[in-house]
């Protein structure tokens, strides 16, 4: 059977190295595809067909992330309060205006239970699971209190 349409474009031999370098420089998937003269869909297909290319893309992105984080970290240590605040917010969930002591972070849960029902409101059931008719339910009314005093 003959193939219809254009043949699939294959990645060049140096694709892994170039993808890693471009990703580490901050290029997007579309930008990297453009550098190879192909579409983003083709680059995604390359990633699916050649997992090592996707791995190199991920490694390049990680290198870029580390470079930027390291730069911010060094600026924060040198006294740049904006860099320090950004790192606190982005990496540690810090929010301005919140109290960060143990007492402020405690959770209070309140349960509101209904009052106990009087015995007259409860049905009396025999051993077979059938309700007992009302006149036979209780031989005598119960007194309030536990001991009947």
C-alpha cells in the first residue's frame, strides 16, 4: 500500500541537544518548533514518538527554572526585599497580612446537636420490628429524671 500525502517529518540528528538548549533559554514549544521549521503539533508528535526529546525539553525547562530561581535567591540574600517577598509567596505560600503563629492557624469546629426527644416521641418496636400500637406502648408514663424521685 502506498502512503498518501506528505511523508512524516523526522527530527534532525541534533534535535535533542538543540531542544534542551532552546528550552533552557526560555523558548516556548511553539518557538522551538519554529526553530526547527515545523509546527507545534509535529514537535508534540516527535515528543510522543521519541521520549528522549520530551525528556530533553523537560530538562531544559528545569535548567531555566533553576537559573531564574537561583538569581532571585541571590538577590534576596543580597537584601532585595522584592525578590525575597516573591520567593516567599511563590515557594512557601506566604500571604501578606496573615498571621503566621500557631494560635492564628488553629481551626475551631462547633457541633450543634439537637435536644433529646421525649420518650413519647419515640416509637416502641417489638422484637420482630413491628410498631406496637399506642395504648400498649408503655404501661405507665415515665417520670422526668432518672430515679423517679
